[in-house]
C-alpha cells in the first residue's frame, strides 16, 4: 500500500481561470466565490491603520473581477482607495449611479457623514444596493469570547444573546457597532465580516480568517459532497493528513472518501468540515472516516454535526453499528462523548486492517457504537 496524501497545489490567480484549472487553494476558493459579485467595505477614516493591506486586497479583488463599494466618512481615505471621485450617499438613484460607476472601474466610493449615523448609513446602503456581504474594518478586529478565543462565526441568534449578556469586555463604541450589525442582519443583509485593516486579506481569503463572520441564518448546513465540492474536500483531506489527524490514504482511497463523503457548509458554500461513511462487511458496518474540521470552526460544534449526520446515514442504510479509528487521544475522547466505546481491533471488520500500516495500527484506538 502506498501511503500518500492527495497533493496540495498553490493557486496562481488569473481572472479567467476556474479553481479546477489552476489547482485548488484557499485563496483560489474564495476568489471564485467573489468573482462577478459586488460587496461593500466600510472603512471609517480613524480605523484604517493599514491602508497598504487594504489597497493590496482591493487590487486582488479588481483582478478577480469583483466589484467593491467603498464606504467611508473620510475624504482622504476614499481618495487613497478609489481612482474616481467619490459619490455622496444622497445622490439621486444611488443604485444605478453605482452601477454606472462600475462601468469605468472596479471600485466606487461613497462618502458618508461622520458620527453615530455612519454605521447605520453603511448597513442601509448595503441593503439598498442588495449586496450579499458588508465587510466592516475596525481596529478591534473580531469578537472574542470570555476565555480570550476569537469567535470566528456568530449567527443572528448568537449575536442577540451576546448583546443581551452585555457583550463582556467590549467598549460602548463596539457595542453600538454590534447593534448596527444586528439590525442589518435582521433587515435581510446575509453576512457581515468584522476585522482589522491589517487582517482584511486573511479574513476574506483564508479558512482561518482574522475576524468574525456574522450571518443572518444558522451558518451550518449538512449535505453530501457533490462534484463541485471535491476540490475543497480533497484539500481538507490532505490538510488533515499533514496535521496528523487523518490516516494517510492512497489516491484511490481518497476518491472513495470523496464519493462517500458529506460536508458542513457555511453560508451554503464554504466547506467547514468533512466526513465520510464507508460501508464494510456487506453493509452491516459503517466506518466514520476522514472526519476533519477546519481550525476556524473548532468550538462551533461542526464535528458533532458531521458525526451525527454520518451516524444517521448509517442507520438509514441498515448498518448494525458504526466505528472509527484514530491515533489521537483528543479525537478518541470526542467519539466517546458522542456515544462510542473503545473496543478491541477484532470488534470491527477484518477488512479494515487489510494492507493497513502496521506502525500506525500499533497506536490506533478503535471505537464503536451499536445502532
């Protein structure tokens, strides 16, 4: 058995190439998602601590044929980020004026009033233009929980609870901003990103992110993998292998995982984690394989959702039990919390061990859950 992970490739961004043509990468995945769309970036003048990073991201979005509406209360900020003269929010027929502005360049700046009304004006314009995303630049970056960890994803109900509890540790200015984000989501804006200027690229183009993504709907959706998901899922399998959480698999085994796989998706598109149900023993046993969650989603319950989805699939297919194998003590404890029990190697199908790496087998923990 050849122990090798599916290869990872680095994207060379080109506006006319798809992900499959240039090889998969995190950056390429998000650029494909943004291509041909318009989004808004709110950049209050006092918050632009890293204009060079914002300019770099704007150039990258322009090369990607992504249109950006820049919202600011500062003339100098707009002048440095927009090539054309900025509009005012009071311009007649703002929607078509912005549309015509995109005919001459990839960015349109809109000058808003300073003061407390700025945040409200930003979300009002994003809604008026029918945008799917508003990116808010703030020096404080994303939210953090009481234990100091960054909250990468918060849906509307969680945001309401955060505000009801007082948003511990946040100054009044930030609480006011969070209330505007709440209002924007309630009014129908699908998503708001909150990050620092220096973290803008990481927030938009990487799995790890740098800030917090607020979404109107519950952000996790579970479904089987389809052909369009295989590039992203293949990359996650390779990542899990390189980090030591997943067993190395030969290419044909990776393909089996993809064909039998399912995923947890954020905003219906972004793959947060994967798993697969591999049938053994003529369908009487189901193996939960390649269960892996991106770091950004740890603590969000994604692993539990994926495992539950896999168990239900096994039950629907008539499996008598499901099992999993891991060399990670932390992963084994996760399965035990989900109702799995540690068992001897002979309590799972013998075909599992055919051509299995003997070094890894000596360290592996087997877990089983009867259905």
